[in-house]
């Protein structure tokens, strides 16, 4: 049986009267819309409700599905311990979903539970639902730091698990919108805040789920959105279906965006396989990009592919002479190789100063390291190679500076030093807009505390794409 319906809902604890103590009256439109959602769920009589929550356990490279027979929770962290929940999990549906993800080699499962208690991103929807309907089991799924395509894919796997088990299932995508809508809000104001809310409500009110992939990571970060990945999982669960969508409410009076929409799937619709469409566009764009790569990037790509596919370090004699211009073989310099996949960093390793006999060898070895030895990521697999974007930054000589005023995030990279600790950040990085951010990130990489004084160096790079 397919998923019966899906609902996009926020999770402000203040909307629960015992928590809000009167402040919930500020968002009465959201409350009324939530009550309508609960009534619609009750009318559907689902056996299982799946809730995707940004505040469940989150990993950068893993989707956590809550294990066990059930869990409890309360709003004690919001001064309302008397509001409690004890939920029974649908262990059969969880088992089937985990079987599907394991067979696909997909990074999701019940391992890694750090906190068993229910989170408020799960409990706020439950508070409304349980006022209208109680005869259901729960599945709770967290988000991850993986690309949006993987969130969509998880939604598709969830639907497959639902269909295999024959469950009557409703999906609740829990997530607030921007947290930067008003100066008086908890996170202040950013222009991207209202822009995000307007875009996401437009996209979801039309069920134009393919457009969810168009929200760039840096734009979402600046908007301080909460639920985008939750909504993408929901979209994946409705892949290939016509969808009747309705916007019930949108409010931003607290400085945080709260949006509620309903989605009812209909017949099969071959025009709504949005992941396939997205990957097709990505593949075409990457091919065009690869066709335009210069010798520096071609060398890095060849090195990464040689090692990932054959565990073999590329030798210079194996490279065509026309792909090895003199500036690669006759010069020495530090170089960084950066690898992205679907717009997210997948590996970045480099050298500040030259360590090899030529710049070409510097790039070859750093490409291997970026592909397989970046401690933040698992080694790149052969299946990922077609989707990689690769940049090569050739570093100029570092020069000491006396003040952050001598930095420019677009022009200069920075090196911070304290004793034997040293951190580097390249220039002109997406999402790094100020010198303060640049220095702070470089300190984090070096393990230097925010308040510690450091020595500063700057350097320029030539970026090859």
C-alpha cells in the first residue's frame, strides 16, 4: 500500500500551551492549521506515522533510524515535564527499511543511537496528533549532513519499505523554516531568511519538489533554515506520484518561520521522478565541466581515478606529454586538491609548501590523499567518480602579516599558528564572507581556542577548475 499522505509541519515548543503559557497565542494560525492536520490524519486512520525530525540523532554521513520497541520523552527541557509521551515503534517497518538500505549499501540504519528520548521535533507533531488519534505506531528518522540527493533517495527507500510491508502510513516532515526573519528573533535577521521562507512555501504549495534541489547550501545556511532536508525526504517518498498540495498556514511573527502544507499522492506520474531529473542535469553539467578542465585538474582527476579504481599511484610517464605543460613539470609549489559531490565537500588535502620534485607530483599525491585520506570522510568509492567536481589551488609563498586588516577573504588565504599548531583556510570559499569567519575556521582546524592569540600569514592562490 502506498503512503496515504504527507504533512509539512513546524515544531515550536511554545505552541504547546503548557510550554507557551500564553505565548502560543502569537501563532494561532499555526495552531489552527496543526489541528486541521491532526484531524486529517485521524480521518486517514494510519497504522504507522513516520516522523522525520531535524532534532533526532544527526550524523554528517549517516541517517539514524530509531531502534528498539519504543521510546519516551517529555518537554522537561522546556519547563513542562508533565507533558509526556510513550511511543511504540513499528519494528517491522523499521526492519524492512534497514534491509533495503543495507542491500543498497546506503548509509542508514539503527546503529549509533546516542539518545533514546524523543526529541521536540517529534513530540510537537505528536502533541497535536494524539489529541485526535491514538491508534498508531511510530517510526522516527533523523536527518544527515549528506547531500540532498541522498535525503530524497532515503524517502524513496522508505516508500518501498511501506509498500513491501503493506502498512497504512502517514509521513510527517517536521521542520521549522528560517530562523532569521526578524531583528527581534532569537537569531536576528538575514536577507536570506524571508527569501527562504517565500521560496519554500511557494515550492511546497505547488508540490514542485524538483525545485527543492535548487536551494544552495550556503543560501540555506545564511537563512538558518531547519527543515529543508526533512522536506526533501518527504518529497522522495512521493516520487513518481501526482500530488495534491495545499498550503494551510505560514507565520513569521516570532522571527522563525512556521509553515504547514498537506500533500495527498495520486496516480503514477512519469514526469515527477525528480531525482532522476536532477541527476541527469548534474551529469550533463559535470560532463561540460570536465570537457573544459585544464591540465592541472585533468591530472588531479586522473590521479584520483587511478588510485580509487586500481589502488595505483599515477606515474608521470603514464601521462600524455600534451597533458603535462612545463609549468607542471618544471615548477614546485604547495597545492590543494578539493573534491565536491553534489555541491558538498567530499575531500580536501594539500600542502602549504612544496614537498615533491615537481608541481605535477604534488598534485598527483594530494589528489590521492583528498580521495582516500581526508579524516572527515570515508574514502571515495568507484561509484562516486562520475559525480565529482575537482579544483586545484596552487599556493603562492606565505607572507607574515601584522593584522587581520591585511586580509581579504576573496583574495588571500590565511594560515594561523600557535606553537606547533597550524591551520590553513583557502581564499574565496563559498559561505566564508568575512575575515573573522576565515580566521575562526582556520583556528578550529588547528585546534586553537577562539580567544588565543595567533600568528598570521597570508597567501594568494591560482585556482584551477
